[in-house]
């Protein structure tokens, strides 16, 4: 089976995008895992574009483990840019499991997407028991085996936990990530961010993505981290989230709705031979 597809990324957070609006491609979980495998095509997430009568398109996101995800900020920005180049509109509405997301196409390959309001109640994350989501008091250890207690839980279309630490490099995200992702407290698993506040408008992060592993950048993690920063009174409503590959700018408006701005790559057409 030959499938025409696109490859795009936002700050290195990369996607294979299949357009299902004309010709429907049914993929098994095994085929999704194969496409995402770095020894084959390789990507953090696979995105399907589908027809929607109420929006420009409907999106389905699949992690590299084959499981479906409710939200993907960088992926939404990439598809918004792709569809804008197709129809010429600078405002693109895309339907996802977490609702309709509006994107604005700016100059210089920049795209802003409104992710919407974060959820912070324990049963909205969801957690397995009623706890204070501002500080879950989960224990993580640094590379010197010093204990750190904390973790703010946020849901921005998918569940996140953010640990604010003094020094990121003292924490092994590849060891901590899978432990916390699969923690009994998170029945739907979670994305894990280790964050250091550099100032009121800048947070440096490393992210372990649920179902995908270590990622160069993650849009929803950036949104969750910025929102967690304001909840903990560590940052302002305008915050840059710095990954190794660059920054995403997060703005939280007066209605507490989260807006994410950042670059998207050029669009590369590929052919998948399954």
C-alpha cells in the first residue's frame, strides 16, 4: 500500500500527516507504530486530517505507541499552516477531541493556536484519587539521589504534570519520565515536564511525552507549564517556554484561555510504502 503524506515539525516535534479528506486510509495500530518508528519513516505523532462540516477539518492524533491522543499543540499549528496554504485563509478552525481550535497564520512561518482553558480539578486530569492538583507531592530523585517533592497537574486536552526544579540537568528525564507517566495516580497516564523558571517570562523545560517518550518540543506541555507557572505565582501571563530547539510563546488571556505561538517547518511531501 502506497500512501501520500506530509512531514512537518514544530521546533523539531515532528509529524507524519495523512490527508483523509479525499481518500480514506484505514490504518491498524501496528501500521501506525511502524510509520512512527524512526527506523522506518519516524515521527513523534501521526496526524490524520478528516472532513468536518463545522470546521476547516477534523484532526486525529496518534502517539508513536499507536494510542490516540486528545490534543497536540504543535501538530495543530502545522496542519493549520498546511490548510492555510491550500485555501488561502489566515484563520483556520480545526476540530479535535478536545474541541475546536482556532489558529492564526502569521508571517515568517509563525502560527498562533488558541488551546483554550486548562482543567485543574483532580477528576478532570484525571487522577485516581482526590488530591490537591497544585502540588501532588510526588517524589522524584535527582542524579545525586536527592529527593524532590512536587508536581502540578494540568489538563490541556491531555494530562500533564510539571515539576519545577532548581536545575534541569540534575534530573534524568529519560528515567523519571516513564516512571511518572505510568504512575498509579494517572489512570490515563500523563506527560511529564521538568521545568526551571529563569525569570517571570521564561521557563526552560525538558519533556517526556505520554506514548511518545523524550521529545524535542511539545506544544501542550508548553501550555501546561506556562499555566502551572501562573498558578504557582512563578511567572506572568506572557511566558516563553524554552526547549533545546527553540521557544514557544504562551499567552494566557483575561478569560484564562491559553494561546501558543511558534514556528512551523516547511511542508515536505513523502510517500509511505506499507
